[in-house]
C-alpha cells in the first residue's frame, strides 16, 4: 500500500492526541517518521487568554501551517481549547493592516513609516510644549509583550515625564491587583494551577471557567473524575456550561457576593471555624474607608485611609452580618450560607476559591477580593499545595506586562509605585535618569484618560494592542469625543477595529510569533518565544514603533540596546527590578528551552510553585512555616469590608440587571477571533440571554428582536431563551465581542474607588419587543 | 484539506457509547478508547469550516464533557492562499 502525505499527517494527528491523552503507546507507528517533514516547530504561549497554554507552532515556507498543544507544556499538557484551533489563522485574515495610514479629512491614506512617525512626533512635541507632558498619553494592554510594555513605560514615565500610561487591564483585573496589594502587599497569587489538580473543593465566585478558561476547567474536571471527594460549587447570576459540570449551582443576586462572603465569615467566626494559631501568627486586622463615591462625576476621587483593628474589634464589627441578613441581599438562602461556611471551615477539605471578572468588574471589586482572602486567611487554607485562593486573569500578559512591568498610571516595575520616593529613585537608577524625571503624581486611570479626551485636556493618545473604542463602558461618550477630533489618536494594531475607525494615524503591527516576546500568565509563569515568521507588508513590532518615535522626540538614548542582543539586553535591565524582591526573574537564556518558569525563580534556577511557604519559597526560612514576607511585620491583612449597593440598580423604569461577558469562541473585542469565519459561524452575533419567564411576561419568543435600553443608550439584539447561558430571573446577559452591536454603550462607567476598575456586570436596563 | 487530532473527554462509563456515535459522523475517525474514558479521534474535512463543525458535533454528543485539540495541520489550506479560502473578514 502506498502511503501518502495525508496518511502521515493523520497518523501524526492521532499520535499527538494519544500522547496528550497519556497513552503514547497506542499511537500509530507511522507517526514518528511523518511529523517533522518540512515543518519547523517552535514553542510559544498561546496568543489569546491569561491561562498561558503552551503551544508548538509549525512553520513551512515562511507560513504557519500547523499548531500543536505542547506536550512538554505543564499548563495544558498537549491540549488546546477551541481558540487554539484558530490560533495561527488569526494572523492571516485578508484585511491585515500592512502599511501606515494617515487621516486626510474623512479618508485614511497610505503613508511611509517616516511620514507617520514624524507626524506623531510633531503632534506630541507640540502638545508637550504647549500644555505639558500630562496632556499626552499611551494606552496599551495585557497583550503587550513584556518588551513592549517596558519600552512604553520607560519612554513615558522616564522620558516624556508623564505617568499617563495605562493598560486595558484596568478594565479587567485592576481590582485583583488592588486586592493583592492591600491584603499581601505583593501582587499575584501564592498558589498556582497545580492546586487545580491537588485540591478537593472548588468554590467559583461568578466565574464561567468552562468557557472563559476551558483548559483550566478541564484540569479541574480531570481531578474530579479521578477523585470522588472533589466538589465544584458554582455561585453565579447565570447558569452556564460551568454549571453543567458543577456539583452544585447556587444562584445569587448581582452584588450579592459582598453580603454572602461577609456572612460566610460571620459564621466562621461565630462557630469558631477559624484557625486561631494561624490568625495570631500571620494576620493583621484593618478597616478601610467606606461610602466612597462611584466615580460617576469627572475627576471624582476617593482616598483610602486604613485604620488598624484588633481581632476582637473585627469580630464585633462582623456580628450584624448574619446569614439571614445576607439572604436578603444575595438571594442565597441563609442555610446555604451556613453550609458554605462549614465547607470552607472543614479541616478535612482542601478548599480553593476561584474568580475572575464577576468579582473584579465590580464597584466594590477590591473589597470582594479582600473578603475572599479573609476567608482563606482566617481558616488558614492558604499557601498550601492544593489549598488556595486563585484570581484568574483574562489576557496573555496581564500579569507579565501590565502588572509585573507596571504599565498602570501609578505603578513601576516589581510592585513599586510612582508615589514612593525610594521606588522612583530605584527606578531612575536602573533607567540611568534623574529621579526628578519621574513624576510623583499618578497619571490618569483609564476611565479618566478617556474622559480627559472629551474634556479637551488630553491632546494626544497612542493606543497599542487593544480596542478601547469598543470596550469602554458608557462608550458613546468616548466615541463622540474621538469623532469630534478632540484629541490626536494613534492606533497600532493588526486589523481594522472600532478604534482604528476613529484614529488619525493607523500603524500596522507585528503580532505574536511575527516577533520575539515574553508573556506572563495567571500563575506567575514567564514564557519566552522567538520570532518564527515575517510580519506582512510593512508591519512592524510595537517596540520598534515606540523607539523610533522616542528618537524623534529626543528620548532615543533611553534605549541603548544593541541590534544583535536587543531583547537580551532589555530583559537583563528589566530583570534588575526583580532580583532580591521576591519577584525574581531568571536570566534571559533560561527561558529559551523551558516551557516557562514561575517566579520567584531561585538562585539554582528552580521555579516557585507556592509563595510565602517554607515548603517551596526560598524567601521563607526553614521553621518559619508560612510568612507573608512582603507585608508589614511579615503579616497579611484581613480587611473589614461591609456591604454597599451597586452604582445603579433596577427600578420601575429600568427593571432588569444588565450583565456583559464573553463566550468560548470569542476573545475580547473579537478583532482576532472575529476574523476567523468558523468562530463567527458558531456564534455569529451578540444575543440577549433572558430568563424564559421574563420573556413570556414580555411576549418575547426565542430569536425575537428586542430593544434593550439603559439611561445611556439603546440597541436591538436577538433574544436567546434557554440557549447556552441561562440568566436568573430579572437578569439579562450579552457579550461584548460583536463590533456591529456596541453593547458597552449601555454600560455605566461607575468604578471601584480603590482599583478604578469599571463595573461591566451591573447596570439597569429595560427590554421591549423591537 | 485540514486534519486535526482531538481528545474527547467523556462522562464516566459513557466512552463506548460515545465512540459508537462518533464513528457515525462522516469525516471523524475514532482511533482508540482509553482506560481513562477518553477517545482519540482524527477529523478530516474539506475546509477548516467543516472541520470545526465536526468538532462541535462531537462536543454535543450525549456523554461528552469536552473536545480538545492536540494537533492541527492546515498546510495545503495555507498554500491556497489566505486563511482558508473563504475568509470574509
């Protein structure tokens, strides 16, 4: 029998699947001979979400022709989710941007790089000269590589002298950062994905892991199938694919988490389910500032002024937060809250909490993060293998770039902040600049940055790697401001988006394996990859774009890296920020072979799976057990955080809760996944999920057109009843990926006063048959 | 024609029944059932379009928890130029 190339490929496909399933011995014999014929494989982290799956990219004749789940990758162990299916194709859409474009009236015309960069430089220079460095800004993302974020931060904070640099991560997990910083004084989790394999109890707070983090959810399900004790509890406002695999689904009112978690803590204290010795040794008690504004007025500001508490004072404050009290606010029956408290407090159970946007995109998101940590700190179920709280992230380098490099308007690398003189001094030393160059005043946070465009205060903004003119809440205000040409807007991207639509200059970028890069995922894993294919046309990487711009405004000297060792030299400079701080990164070459390493990387080159414990973290001495060494006195903070209502709740006129989110098949604003026809077909446009009883009452049938209106705008969507997701009564849900339905027009731009992260999960709408 | 190798995770004890159903889907070859309740299948279709539809069909079979992709080759699709010849972004 003659064997064709197809026979070989099929054998390879089967072999890879057998290997990933843990049975390589069953693979067809043909496979080994076939696999590499003409294909060169390179490793990279997946381009899409924050899970950071390890993939192998197959290149032939300068094009990506195949992808594999990386069998050597500990995150996903050889398997990708459906978005991985489309990974490489996301680069090959017909409308890829391939040359710079400059606005001439209503038209965008082709320009050379020189023309485009000279124009940007002249606009920035003019604004800085006339209205000062704080009248210009850059807005990036958690999809920036470490190099891109580092270049932007150094240029704006250390060169131009403004802290007006923000990542879209402000809209995504700023509350997680604020939660980590206020509780542990160090960002990012103590645990890691191994906890998904080693624990036996998983409590999900408003997280649809099956769709938003499918590979991690598969790990959880694998654990469940192997271990009968494993229990998954899904607490949410909507039934999802996650619910289908959970042991228990507990419906909850929006904002109900604030009350429910407090009542769980009440029961833990009342029934003495806490670990007295752990609390005594590792915990301080604090109370923050309450009744802070929701940021609905421009320039409205809040200040957190913490006060210390004793354990007894804290217990007294927690007394009124009974399960009965919480039942009214959360809709969770008091008995259920008692049960949850006893599950958390059960010494024979290894309990993990998991959450993401439901907790973070919340007007009191920092508080809910604090409260979940409170439970784990009080019960001592933290810093132990298989037993931890884990804040999940959404973007591939939200952790590596936005958080670790510190591309927020108040942050510097490695958890440092611009407000702290010693931090500015250390930064200036590494950057080789005068410490006075770094402003001690935090820059504009994201919502204020876009409001400042509307107010005419921000003259120039450069957007890279994200799509704010689709993803901002209360969107129409910001779109109108841009359309009125109130600021000079530069957008670097790989496809046309709702943001390039309002740009004055569009720059074509290189993406993913068209450049060298580093991403950092949810579990502190730093992953490096090399360039594998050329970007199309004249597209250039964002780092190059920024440095060429820097040269034109007199800051080229900040980037003295050689052409030959460009990335290595920049990495080693950045790494200086991390060494000895508990956030230690390894020398650049270390990352070439490994499938990432979780920081702090030890002096012997080993990674750290669990932080703050002598079991694994070299910053904790033998005999110390657990030590929160970044905190004051080596302790973490338990915060008193009461219930406060959302910024807007349903009323007679707008009787429904409006919640937004995403689906398995689409990622972010779908500028990459929307280009892939299969993904569009599976879920072609945004729909409005509604409870069948609500629909019946309004005379709405499945697939009917409905008009959804909030105080900020209205749009027509197709009703979806008993579809993939099923919201609770009084709630509707829609997705933000569809650029033909700007659903964020309806969202309120209220935000958490501490994290400044907007609440995309709660506002009031009315529904009518269209 | 694109080819992919997938791992189908089944609810405990349902793998034989899922394998039987999966074999009836044209374009899907079941290569084996593993002791841990997973199936290995190869999907071959005229376009990535159809290939994904087939993967979705597998995911919707009663008894299936998830379908994950281990390997995806679309070398001849790329050679035709464009994403898969039908990309209308």
